[in-house]
C-alpha cells in the first residue's frame, strides 16, 4: 500500500448516489424525518423527478459552495437497499431524538463504539441505510 503522500488525491466531499422510484415522496421523507432540504432539478415530461439532491443545509448555502457538498445525489431508478453513506454529524443524540419525534421507527439506538465515537443507523423510506457517526 502506498503512503498517503504518494496517493495523489484527497477526499474533500461526499456525494453518495441514491436511487428512488418516487423522488417527490423521498424528498418529503428526508425533510420530515431528518430535517433536510431538497431540490428536484430535472423532471421528465410527466413530472416525475429524474435528478435532485437532498442536503443537510439550506440550498441557498449549498449553492454558494462555501463548504463541501454534504448531501445525497438522487436519481430516478430502483433502490439498491444497502448502506450508502457514513455521515459525520455533531449532536448525534439530537439527530436520534428528531427522527424518533418524526414518528420514524427504523432507527437504531445510539451506540458507543470501541473507537470512542458514537453511531446510529437510519433505514430510509426506500430501504437504504444511512449510518451516522460522531
């Protein structure tokens, strides 16, 4: 394995791909359950979402590119129902409380990990697993 200095790249942002068959339903779920924001940027002739994004910050901030992209790219398609993101957060207990308060039950308890961090996982409306850590 090469040393970091020899690798030639540095990860500066994340952009997991999220497939959904009903983008409007999915962005509504992200807003209601996680408090995230969304934009559907492209629709087909029938109005079905083809491409969009969900963000943890308001789109006005995201579009200024003041910080790395911290959301998910959504495309029309069949969900893969697997873990697609390992997302760093501050205030994981508050995130957990928000999801529970929203009425969404597909969330694990917050676990203290041997490496010192805390984690919890949320299964989305499309069956994807988002793992959060602090």
